């Protein structure tokens, strides 16, 4: 019901919206909740477990009941708080957790089965028969549980993340925060003021108390205007600080687009990481309910919220309002509503000595002990010493006392301390380094006290950073003392709700205590108290008090559960902004990428790079056809492949040779300039880390190559070894991976092909196998390496990356003219397998040099990383699985990677396991499937017939154990 | 008191007044045959099996806080048996068998739900590694199914198949994998152990381990000295400190692992999904919350809370894999302390001190191990011999190099597993 | 036979502009890394000064001017942008001309765009003109420098040019959409 | 979490790679006893309190840094280049 002449809404702008398909209208400045209340909509949701009808309870993000769904498809967003959702034209909201409708919800039958659905009932039943849990009980429970639903469609909104830095972060823009920000900013500090609300002012917006002789909201607006004009202040409204993290880092979520129709390109939310040298927490306090029978009925609301609806939004949630108070907050609500012309049916104050309240029926020492109504509230039962009576009312405002919002002071392990005078927990000082709590969240509940604490906290923060200025004068404001009655729950039968969202009642907490779930954590976990979307903001304090009472302990002794981030729920999309699509990791593209794709090559991921899988030609229907052709091409004519993704590290200095001797298992200092050597790098634990070739370009100049996947790891390792183990070695190194486009040119005609692009043709005698040197490629200075990963006469040619695409095109054209062409990763893999060359499929982190038959490379004449630990007995044991080749010898010709090895006649069960296949391919050269495998005592078993079994694919093959080098074992082709 | 549907009905009809404590709160005695330090999942399970399998009931479990207050109450509740290295594979296989009878064994509904676990792969190379894993599982009678991309799509139609950073090639499907209600597992074992006479002693912190002549004689606690012939240490998150009381230095570094739960939502994720490329795994609880986690924060810590870079990494992984969860809101995040070993696999072994036993180093795989870990630890303590399925979990394997179980292949750097 | 054709890393990806911001490729005639050997820092700095008129920068700084700028690029290392560098005795020199994708972000709001990608305090008093940093831009390792009140230079590895362009474009659009 | 790089100043944790306890920098002699190597590579004090550990400013200046830190509070007490360690 709208009240005339009240509120900060703009009545000149009416805003149409729908709820569950029904059209309504509100005003600019409304929230969905205020607009629904204005339209007399009392039931807005169903509860989690009993599917009880529920109405708006609060006016903030702590709202336990009024959760709705907005949007459809990729924009469908469940569990939006109607209390923070700003109204905009065209807003379409729907209720949740009901079927078929909010008015008639079939699962509300749960409410009749209450006696059987108490805390933890499910731990005690649903056990027989066993199979029924997954098939029957669990699906039923899952369907009933949950609140809103995801659409299961991909998100279509934009989210973003950002960083911000400041001297002083002020969290909350109520009287405390405004005063703190103003004081710190006037002193000269860089200030960020973040507030959850669309408008700054906090409770001043919902109260009638004056500040400095003017309405509180006017004072707030003046301060905000001053702050907005200061260059050292950044105002962040609609921004909730959600978590405190180490060293002054705070997480915050800004609702950028939720309050308007979608605007193209505008993010919906931004997740901020704010780094502050000092922080003032001015998060305010939340009003707690009192538990009594049927206290969850729509129309029963927080007293502070009821008057906020009246004062800020010009709405009365009822026509005949009653108040149930343990403190003066209820009186204020009654006063403000009366001033607005709303009928106050009665004020029930649990305090026998409550102050008088002229003009209304004030029941001192009374308690509300029950409520009635079909859907929403129709009447309450009031108990007083003289007996019980019913009072007709459609809105009960409950003032159970204030809980300081201590959450952010507890995210780093701090535990709040109990103040018996306030009956509340307050922050412990120093719980978060650099953060000072002030105002209501610190237990200061009067406006004047908030302003004082805000001023002092703002000043302290600025001064700690060396900023000094004249204080902003302290405005006049009410300074009423705060006193609340110790009343958590009203005695009586029936269900009295603590956690509205999870349907946890006083009885549940007592049952938990009876069953010896006496620790507060046990009670929480057994009853699910405080684990719903409001994270217990409305209920934990009362539940704790009930538990303390049930277990005969004091509240501080009972303790609290742990406060965990986030302060309010934050969408996965906001914190994960940028991840959707391909943004999860950078995409690395070679210079030949465009050309390869143009040629139809499917690209595959390698490291973060994309590499061509194969280059299909007309008429080829399967990848195998292309791959077989490419292999044959390399073996018979010439192939070209982009190998730029391999890591390249340029090392210079007099001590590089010694350094390489230390990081490689084998010796490098003896390599002559112009020569290349294959190296094996170990981890310090004795297992193989990586392999590759290193070229000595000059006396003090070397170029190391790594595998694509390990490039980053190797650089880090080299830095570690250099800085931590041998800082005295005089040398420098830097990655040049990206500087060079490098192409393998492999095959009998490789030299011919190169001679077509080199300014000076290669002289065979100058370029024996494993040499390197500078070349001129059509006038461009390049490098040439006579190395081979295919077993063929081959080279790798490198030019500065800007020429990569051009050279690749040219090499491919020339190769094609010679009957060759480009080859991709599939062919590259076949070529290396035919030669028994390893990749990370073999050096997968668990193998040693011994396992791959390279133990002789671990030089005995020098120390190296990994050498000592590689000599542990377990790593040299002859029974270890060691590298072999496999060839099928029976009827089945297929060997698959991942298959397990067994003795020929053994049962294929774990106990008989003899090893596994790491890589396989069809070798067109040998016209056979071949594979590399690790076999127990492998090298001792050449010629033995064993069995490979791929259980998951259902393939079983008889294989002969052979040398891993299948093709050209003498290596004549590569050297020739 | 037995639990049953009938009992729930009967109590419901009589005002739920007949329920009694699920375990006692005894005062510690001066002496026990066996003291288990640590009332978490593994400790409670060990105590249960000491009583159940070995008839040893003069046993105390000493817990410095509340029962089940460590990682058993702070994990992503996943139960699976899909390891591929000798030593691990048989152990987790055995654990799965215990899980499958756990409700009836404990007369407690731990909500073990075999909804199926799906490990995605994104390249041929990853597929081969998963096939090897699947073959290990199959070769010991467990279940593993290789799915291609279309097979995955049938089960998980909501993943992003078109525009994700690491395209989905397929998955290894483990139908018997799933989840369980983590707290209930602790409570079920606690109730079972208590019923068999084990003393569960809460708020009792061990402050010293008494050793004389190379043998353990008891422990010092905040509630007085307690003599014991045998002492088992099973205190994930404080292992190094408790072991140090007996002069032991362990191959363990403790790290934070964060996990997250969203607000309750109607059912949308029916399986447990593991996304290795993003270090991301997710399932949906029976209450409707999406429960998910990622990798370690990667720095040694006992703070039981993490920092934003890993939070964001996990969320970004979720967004690239399944952008339909974008509008789910994270309700709560938490951090557990993971005792990381140099090969990522655990330790259940004797120590150099007679009568002192160690069960530790579960990294972030401890929850699913709870039944078999307790079973094996009880066997070791009772018989002084390792249980067959746990013989691989030797303490000195790092020193001699025999039987390392480095599933990740990342080597002797504790946080990389 | 045709010549080899050079192609810059961001060809076809940039420039990109919103109402008051432009993002364009920076092309340097050469980029050279200079890393003094042990104890040679002074000598190398002097040699650089003699060659290109700029000293070896302190950590987090640039020296020189537009066509011969030296940007600190890590522990004991700097990149000379623009001017060619002849071998310097006492330093490891590598050609990095083709290794980097370089971008200029120019206009009011440039800092707002960077705030979406870079975990650095970019306030005037902290990251002023002439300052440089090795840091992250999105998930990419980067060199960032401030070359004017509203102008920044950004360098990432060449292979990530497309991702860089995409990230900058998204951030620019989001900033622009806020109006 | 922010770490003070001795070269770059205070930076976000996301720029750093973590290796582990600082003793990983104190490599034993190759001929040292097996037990010494086991200590070096595997065994850890793993203190709940002040520890020294190795970080690498990977997305920054590429320095290896010894950070003195509290593992319970995450307070950072000191950071120094490994190279500068005695």
C-alpha cells in the first residue's frame, strides 16, 4: 500500500513490471520488493523444505524469503533478492520453488509431514533397500530441494573483472562510512567508498532522524556530492565488498547492469579486487528476528525494514500494523508509520519497563507467541501475564535487536567477541590487518556514535598513511542509548523459525542438542542452520542462543560458526569473468597458422599453441590417408613442418658450458662451436624432466631447445638452478622462442628444397648431421640446424618471425613442386615412433633415464641435477618397466595406447600387470602397427611374445617385444 | 539405538521425544590400549574398525575440537576409485567396496550416491593416459567406460562443446563414482565406534607424545596424561606438528585447498565432473548447491582460507567448461589444509618408534579413502602388519625410490600433486 | 624468386578505437635485449649511452625517448626499442625484434581499460610517465610502460597477439559501454 | 595476497610461482649421504608459524625470492633475493 507524500521515489515516473506474469506498476526508485508491497503482493516465495508461503522480510541483501528469478534462457538468473533488485521498465520476475504455482504448491504437503522431517531425519532412514537411494529417494529429495533453477543454457551476458587501488577503502556509505570517507578524503588520502545500495546514505535513507538539523538523507546527499567532486575520491555504489583477503586485498561485486534493461556491451556485473592500505569497515548492523510459533508467515517483517519501506519508498506493508519489539527500534517503526498515517494496531514490547509510546496500544512485558492467516498474516496471538489475546493485523514488525555485520572482520580467521550489554558479537580489533571497524558494525548504534566513530576511523586511517587535515566538523544527531531485551525465542509449542530459508526451527536445534550435536558446528551441520543463501545473517545469532540455552552454556562459550566469504553470494560468472569461451588461457598461434588453416588443416592444442594435425588433400577421406601420405612424403621426398613452438633459449657467457653440464645429464662443455647435441634434462628427484637439442652457435653463445609443453617449466628451472645453486656462473639467458619461426625440412630432398631458398647453396661436407650455423634466406639472416626428429636427412631452418608465414608458404610451394608438402602432428608422431624417439607420452614424469634406455647418458664424470637421486635403488631396479617396441604378431593387428601388458598366458588382471603402451601408430613405412611401451625388465625380453589388453576398448593383441627403433636402426638416413 | 524409517515414523508420532545422544561424551581414562590422535574421518573410521574387526575396544579417540571438524567436514564429497598406479589402485578399489556397504554397516545414511564420475579429456594424448587408467580399473574388476565426444554430450548436454578453450574430446566414465554426505560419514563412524565402546573425547588436544626406550608409552593432553600401549597419529592438517612431538620429521608440506558451494538450485548437474585442464571438479549436492573446487592455492599454509587468484581461476574454469553455471551464485568458500607428500600419495605405516603409527599425507584425496584408510590403519595398529591393499603406503619409499606413486608425474615438489 | 614478406604480429587485428580511446600496433625497427654480465652493469650502461643516448634503466623505469627507448624488462635485463644496438662487450645481446606484439593504448580512460587486465597500481603517483613494469595483462606475461599522461605501451609475446587484441578490445568496449 | 618483490615492489600473488621450503635452495654435495638427500628433497619442518619459502616472480622480473612468512596468518616478514642469501 502506497503512502502519500513519503519516500525518496520519483512518483512522476511510473515503472511497469510483471511478477509471475501479472502486470504491476511501481515508481522510479523502487525495489522489486517495495513495488510488490506497494501492490499488496504478500506471498512472493515458497520455503526450501516445507514449501511454506513466504513474504518479504527485510529491505536489504540479507533477505531470506523474497528470492525470485529474472530473465529467461542465457539470461535467466535465479535467487535474485527482490529487496535489492531495482525496478526498471520491463522487469519480469518469477517466483521459485513452487509447482504448479506460487498459490498452489503441491510440495506444500511436506508441511503436513513435519513430525517426520525434523533435523537430520534423512541420516536415519532411506537405507533400505540399498539400490533405492539413487533410484528413488535421492531424486525425490533433489527435486524438492533447491530454490531457483538455472536455464541450463550458456550464459549470454557480459561480465568483467577489474583491479582498484587506494589509500583508504571505506566499506559502507551510511553515516559512519560517509563521515570516514569525508574525513580521510579531506586529509588528502585516495579514498574508495563502496556501498551496496544504489544510493549512498545507508540507514539514513530509511530513517526520519535528522543530521545537522536536516533530514538524514539530505545530509547524506550533501556529503556524497562533496565527495563526488573530489579528485581523490572514487564512489562505488551498487558495489558489495564480499570478502577480505590477505594484505589489504578485498573482493567486491558491482552490479553494473542489473538495474536497467540490457544495454549492448554493458557488463552485467564487475568483480573488483580492491587493494587498500587502510580500510574502514562501516557495514552497519542487521536487525534480528525473534522466534515464535509461525513467525514465518508473510506479513511478518523486520521492524527496521517496515519503516524503511515507509520512509524511503512510501509503502506500508500493511493496513493494520503491529510491532513486536525487544528494544526501541520497534517504537521508531510505530512512530514513523503513525506519522505517515498508517494504523498501528498494537506495539508489543517484551520489556516490562519499555518507554511509553503515546497514541498506540503498548503492551509492555508482552510477547507474540503465534500467528494466524491462510496465506499471509491475519492475526497474532499476544501473551502477557494476564493471558493470551488475538490481535488482527496484516503486518507484524519484529525488532529483536541488532547484530553488527562483523563478517569482513572474520574472513581471515578472526573471531568476534561477545558484548553482553549489546547482546551481540562485535569485531575483535586487529582481526584484519589495516582494517578498523566503526559505527554500527562495531556496536555503536546511535547516529551520533556512528558519525563519531566514522570521523575517528577516517582520521586514523589517513594519519597512518601520513595525511593530516582539519577534521570535518561532527554533525549533530540523535544519540539515544541502545538497550535490548534478552529474548531469542518465545516459549511455546509448535514450530518457531530460526532459519527461514532452510526451514530450521527452535525444535530442530534442541533436537540436535539432545542427540549430542552440541558443538555449534555440529548443530549447524546437523540442522543446516545458517547454510542457506542468507548464510545465517538473520538467524545464526538466535540459533546460537537457543543452542546455548539447550546445552546450559553461555553464548560466548558456545561460540560462533566460521564466517566465510563471500559476504553476499556472488555469481560464478562475475568471479570467473573472461573465462567463458576461449578466454581461460591465452591462445598461442604460430606464424604459419593462417596458411595451415587455409589449407584445411584441423588444428590441435599443444601446450597453449595450436598446431596442424594434418593437411588433407583432395580425395582423402580420413586423417589416416593424409597422415600416411605425409609420412611417405617425408620418407621419399621432402616434408615441411612448423616446429616454432618448441622452446628456444639463448644462453651467452663464459660459463654456459659448465652450466649446461650441470643442468643436463650428459656433457655439453665439449660440444664444438657449430655443433649440436641431444640432451636429457633430469629433475632433482632423478626422473626425466625434458629433452631436446642444444646448439653451440659460438664460443660463448648457445641455443637450447625444449619440448613445446615444457618450455616454461625449463626456463623456470634454469633460473632456479642459476640463481639458487650457481649464481657465480657468469652467463645470461633469455627465451627467443617467439623471435624465430622455425621449420623442419625433412626427407631425402630436403637439401634440394633448402637450396631453393638459401642465398648460398649448402655444401654437403660443411653440413654433417648435428651441425648448425648462420644462413642467408633470400637476404634475411637465418639459422640452420642439421637435426632430425624423423630419422631422415633433415634440417630445421629459422628466420625472424615476421618472415615466418612467407617462408612457410614458399617452402610448402617448393616442396609440393618436388612431390612433397607440409606435414602435421600426426605424421610427425608416426615418423618419430618409427624411429623410437620419445615425447612426453613416454617421459611422463615417472620415468628415469634408465627406464628409457639412456642411463649411459647420465655422465659419471660430473655432477648434474638429478644425478644423485636417480641412483636410488628403487629407480635402478631391473624389474622396473622399461622402454620397448611392440609389434603385433597374431591375428589382431591393433595395439592401442593405454593398453596394459601381460605375459602371453597370464590372466589379464592387475596382479599380472607387466606394463603399458604409451604410444602407437600405423606405420605406413613398415606396413604395420607399431607401439612404444614400458615393460617390466623390458630390454631383457626382446623377442618374447606378450599380450596387450585394452580392457576399455575390448582389444587384445599378441605382440612381439622389439627394439624401440623400428626403422633404420643404424641411423644412416639421418646422417647420410 | 537403531535407526530406520519405522523409527523415524514412530518418533514423529510421539513428539520426537525418544531420540538420544548419538555418542557419549566420556571423560578420558588414565590408560587405554590404543589412543588414536585425531577425531576426523580417518581417526573415527580407524577406531570403528579396531572395535569391529579386531575386537579392540579399550580405545580412545582424542580430538582437539569437535568430531569431524577437519577435512571430513570441509571437502567436495567425491567418492571414486579411479587411480592407475600400483599401490593406489587396489587401495581405492577396496575403499569403494567398503563405501558400497557403508549405510548398512553403520546403520547411518551417509547418502553415498553413485551418480557417476566423468573425467574429461582434451587431446589424444590425454585420452591415452585415461585409457591406461581405465584399464587399471577394469583389470581389477572396477568400472570404467571410454566415452567419445558424443558420448559425453549425451550425459552432459550443457557443456560448451563449440567455443571452449580446451575442446572436449571425450571422457573416462566411472559409473560407480559419486558423492557422499561428508559430515554423516564422520558421525556414522563416531556413533558406530561409540556403540562398540570406544571413548570419543572432544576438546582434548594432544600436547606431547611420551616415548621411553624407543617405544611409545602415552600422550600428554590438555585434559591430562593418558597412558597407551599404542598410539596412532591421524591428524591431517597438523601431522607435522604432532609427529614432531615424537621427534619425527615427515615428507609433508601443508597447503590450502579451497572449495565452493553455491546457493541451492534445482537439479542440473547429475554427475561428478572432473575437468583436468582447468583443475576443476563439480557436483551438485542433494540440497541443490553446486559444490566445486580447483587446485591448491599453492603456498604452504595452515590458515584454512585462501586467496582470490585461485578463486578466480576456478570460476574461470567453470565458465569456459559450462557457462550455464554463470548465474549460480557462490554462497560460501572455505579452505582445508592438505598434507601434501612428494609423490601425492599417502602414508600408512609404522614409525621408528615402537607402538607409534602414522596415517597421513592424503593430499586432497582423503575423503574417498576414509573407509579403507581407517580399515588399514586399524589393521596395522592391531596386527603390526600392513593391510594388503595398503602395503604401498610406506613412509620410506621416497628415500629408497621403490614404489613411488606419482599419479600426476610432477615429481618431488609437494604442492604439484 | 620473390622476396620474403614481413608481417607484423597484429596485422589485421588492430587498430581498434572507441569514442575516446585508440589501441594500435607499435612497430619498432628493432627490439634488442641487453643483459650485462656479472659486474658489467656500469660499463654496459655507458656503452648504451654512447650508442643510443640512453642509459641502462633502473628496475621499473624506461630511459631514452620515442625512437630509442630502453625499457627495463626484468632482473638484469632491458629491451632497447627502436634503435639498433651494436654488440656491447660485457653484455649478452639478443635480437628480439620479432618476439613481441607491441601496442599503444592512447586516450582518456586508458587506465580504466588497463585496470581490467593488469594487477598493478597505476595511479599517477605510483606508475608515472617513464615507469615500466613486468606484469600480467590478463593471463599473459607482459611489459607495460607509461609513455604519456594517457598513453601506455604494452608488449606481450608475439604468438599471443590475437589474445591481446581480444582482451583489450573487450575491456575497451566494456569501459565505453559504461559511458 | 601481496608479496614484496625485492626488485619490483609489492605485487599480487598471481604474478608468482611457488616452489616450497627454502631448503630446496641448499643443495647437498652429490656424494652426501642418502639421508641428507632425503632430507633435502622430501622431509620438511612444515611449521605452523614462521617459515621461509621460495617464490619465483615469474610474471615479473624472474627473480627467485626467499620469503619469510607466517603460515597461520599469512603475514609476510621479509623477502630477499636468493642470490643475496649468505
